[in-house]
């Protein structure tokens, strides 16, 4: 299996554009770009600002080796690093609780996160939702910061004092409020809710990040304080939405799970049975399909057509293909299955696409606010695709190949949720569609990756081809709503 690192090797870079007018782009959470009010900064040449510059120079002169290393780590586009931290945590917590002695399975309790099984279990639905809230908060926070940067127009310390050097490329970006501080605080607060046992670690990383802003020569303390205020407020707004989006009800009890299964049996004449041993009595998040979507009006609008009935001609053609791969899978198909396995203790399909997005952002030298735009729209599309997929999974409750084909064995284990449609397919198609909109020159590569992700599940024996193909169509349809919103958000095409 190929290594899938979370950390990207890159350094601070000169932005292709400063996006000076980004403060006028449409917001997602906030009603307007002055919903958070920050005071007018001290004027250039004022005693208070001169004192801040003096204090900044003292901090730079006294910086330790560790602090200088932190400056190099965070860079002038720290969204990349906070996204990496999010993926590292999703990997760390992507572990299924072990069964009890009596064969039952415990469930993580968000009110008691330190009791076994630890909260959260960061499966793909959880990770997709976490990344959406993180990215949207960063985006609204940075639009607000860009608005005030232009309104107040205070230059960076290295422009005000020739004895201060910027640790990064001198982009000429106004420094009040600090965009880095917005990102540090909003990221810390969102991730602390999503991974409560990591509170101390996240606080430590935020402090390190905030310190680096002054030592890098790009901010003074009042810049940082104003950015912290924005970051705090946008995180509160995002977390208020999260508290009522329905995620707390996504994992049901056995009674509710059985009622969902029985409804599908009455509707279609089939139902999925978990083939694990010991068998978990409830599938993974049966009601994730009812979580509030970001850009799709209702989940019914993107629900796919019914899958072919088991035993039908189309079903039998798909079964024949699966048996062929099970008997002898070519090396390249096995490599693809393993690369996209994204099982336990990985950052799952949403993480895979966030990795691709980071690489593309750095390649194109995007500013922090434009980077935030890419991640916000992509991750909204990914979680909307996941919600749509899980709606289809439990509405149709379609059995997996290991259940319908006697003696069949997979090479990728047995997921604890119904087959139709494929999560890999929907997540990937949605991400590819958004990234193709933002980076049209690379659209063919994104599409190829999505198709590969979809087919990897067929090669691995855990999905029929129609799961994958309809999932691709479903993910693309979901993403259309997000792309249409992006087209109208006021940001010029890159």
C-alpha cells in the first residue's frame, strides 16, 4: 500500500494574486462582512504603533531556534498546515471500537469523550462534516479579514520599518487584521469541538502559530488581536450551526436501525445484512442522510434511481465481473484498490481529496483567502455528497456482494453499511467537480482520479459496478449546486 502522508513539503511563497477585493465576496455563515466589528487600528507613525513595532523587533531578535523553526513550518499560507492537522487527527481517531465480551459493540459518547470508546470515531461521514465546518469557518473569517485589510489599509511591519525583514516573500499584503490569527483561532476552536481530547494539543499549536506571526515580521500585536477576535466569532457561528445540523442523531439504536431495514424490505424486497464476525447490530450512521446539507435544497432532489434487483440481468453481469476480479486481479487493479482503500486509521476519501487540493493550491500559489475558497466549496460538496450517498444507502438498503454471492471473498474487508451507492464514488466525484471548476487545466486529472477511486471498490470486491457508476453521477449532481453557488459568489475566476 502506498504511503499517504498528511504533511506537504512546501515553504512560504509569493502569491499569484493578493485578492485585494476578496472582502466583498459572498459569505457562507456571516450575513455581511462587518458582522464582526473590529476597531480602527492605530495610525502609521503613532506612538502606539511605533511601540508595537519596537516590541516586535525585540521578539524577533530574541526568537529561539524552536520559534524560528515554527515560522518556517507555518508559512504565509497556514491553511495548509491546519488542514494537515485536521487530517492527522481524523486518521488518529478513525478506529472502530472493539466488541464487548458479550459480542455487543459500544458507541462513543460525545459527553464523555475520554471514556472508552474514545470520541470521536472519525469515519468518512464524520471526517467530511468536520472538514466542511473547518473550511467554511476559515473562509468566512478570511473574507472578513480581507474586508478590513482594504478598509483600514495598514501596511505590514516590514514595510513600516526597514529594519524588520519578512520571513516570507514580501507580498505587500496589509497586516491589519492578521489573517494568520483568524485561521489559528477559528481552526483551533472548530477542531477542539470535533476532537475534544486534543484540546491541549490544539491550544499549543495555536499559540505557536500566533507567536510565529510576529517573529516572521508580518504582524504586530494589534493585528493579531483583531484577527483573534474575528476567528473566535466565526467559529462560534459555525459551531452554532453544527449543534443543530442533525449529526447527533446520525448513529441510531437497533430498534430504529431495524425499522429502516424493514421499510426497505417492504419497499424493494431486499435488505442489507452485515457480514462481519462478530456482527455489529447497527450499521454506520443510518441517519447521516438526514443531516443538514450546505448547498442542496433537499436530499430527495439528488437521490439516485433504484439499483437493479438481485438476480436481474444487469445484476448478474456485475456479479460475473466481480467473480473475475476475485479469481485473478491484475497487479495494476490491485494497486489501485490498495491506494484507495482508505480504511481504518487513514484519513478516508475526504482526506485523500484534501491532499490533492493542497498540492494544487501550492502549485498555483493561491493566496490564503483564495485557498480558503477552494477548501470551503470542495468540502461543502464532499459532505453534501456523503449525506446524499448515505440517504441512498439506507433508503435502498442494498446488500453487498459478499452477502449475495455464495462463497465470495473481498480483498478490502467488509464495510458496515449498505452497498448502493459507493461512498468513494460520491465523495470523489463531488470533489473532482469542484476542483475542476477552480482549476480547469487539471480537470481531466481530477476526473481520472475520481473514476479510479470509484473502480477501486469494484476491484476490491466490496461494490458492484453500478454502485460505483451511479455514485459518480450522484456526486457530480450534488456538486453542481456547490459550483453554481461559487459562480455567483463575486470571486473572479483564477
